[in-house]
C-alpha cells in the first residue's frame, strides 16, 4: 500500500499579528477543509495518508515525511517557495510545479515578460518602482488602467478602487498601493469585457485545457468593472462575495474564440515551465474579439465549492474533483 503525504501550512497568530496585513492573515490559512477532503478521498482509494503541517517558524515535521508521494497544499506567501525548493531537493514525487516555475508565476513582471516572449497576448503595461517619481509616461495605453502589487497573490491589492480613469486618480492610486504594500507596482491597460479563468491539466498522453470559466454575479449585486478582486474572492460577509461565482463554459463566447484561448493556455502552460495543473487569469474584449493573459497560478488552491472557477471547469469537463485530484497523483507518480 502506497503512502501519500498531505503537506499543508499553518501560520500562527503570533506571526500574522506581527508581520501580516489583514489580507494576508485572511488568505494564508485556508487549507483545513481541503486537507480533510483529500484525506477522506485517498483513504477511500486505498492509500495510507500522512498529514504533515508546517509553519514559517517550525519545519521540523518535514523530518517525519515518509511517503511515496507528496500532495503539496502549501500556498502561503510566507512558505510557498521555501517548501517548493525543499520538495525539489528531496526528490520525492509531488504534485504541481517545481520551485522555478512557482517562483516565476509568483512574479507578475517575470510572467508578463514570458507571455510577451512567447507571443501570448497580454495587456500593455508599465512598471513603477517603490521610489520612482510618478509621471504621465507611466500610463500604458489609454485610460482606464488597473494597478496592482507586482509580487502579491490571491487578488491581494486588487479591488474596484484599483482602476483609474484619469491622471489624478492614477497618481492617488499608485501612492496608496506603494504606501500599503511597499513594493513595485504593475500598471496595465484595463481590458473591458469578460473575466475568464482557464485550468490546464496534464494527462497521460496529452495536456488539456478544461472548459473556460467566466465570472458572474447573481441578482442585482454586481461589480462595476467585472473583475475578480479581493472582496469577490475572500470577503465572505460582503454581498459581492455572496453574489460572485463562476460559470463554465462562458455564455456568448464564440466557438473559435473558445478554442483559441484554450490552445494559447496550453502554450502558456509550457512557456512558463508548469507541471501537472495550473490556472490562468484572462480578460476578453468581445468588441475586438481579443483575449489577454493577466497572470498564472502554478500552485492553485482547491475548493470543492462549485462557485470556484477551477471546480466549475472540472465539472463542465465531466469530471469530479476526485477525478481531478487523482489524475494529478497519477501524473506525478508516473
């Protein structure tokens, strides 16, 4: 009987209170439910399951690791790269991409350059360093523009207030983001239209892009810019969170466009050196029939909730989340 280790993270309150923003505190401890789900799944399928919990100040549990395969559920900003490097060195088969690919996808600037290098469409952009003087030359293309921290994940720093429609708003936005996040800012020309996510999965003899997922809102509660920001993703008490969900496949997306987006997503998967599975965030402007890659997630989190983009795509493909998870295990073990 083979043993699967479920490796997940926990960031103690002593650390979150001292070093983390409210946003990081909220998103960096979201794995308990999925650990319980995977433990039940693997035991039902005849595997032994070893559960390994690590924290930024205590990695000693890794010494207990004795498994044929590791399912890596660590996606905390404080630990994700460190754990990926350790898993690569241990040479135990594990889920997801290696250290280099995760480091690339965590860096929005590096990801944008790889999109450009591989002729994958991406919005016009500019990069503003922490101490650089703000000027009109930093505006990529035309207004509106969207600005976001260059090294964050999980939509941290992205809200309806991240979009500027004139230069006065732009200056105030950049100052606010730099003061709060203390890092380089990525500014992009804002693409009106649909917000899409594409999940790519490696299988035995081929790599597939699952049905595209599109953001949608129930009832009268809508997002002004139709974006998947922090509140839509994490603020469970807000009406916009409760209204937001994903549908797959998208409504009113032409077959030829759907097919080309999927082909480009598979190209992007290999251009970034990804493995097993990944998720891409895109915008699509129906007026000009053009899609644009925003970023990649090499270590995307799992959520059994069908409102989740990846889960919606999995179900639209005729799979269950069980099927998807077990396929990742097969990929890595083989």
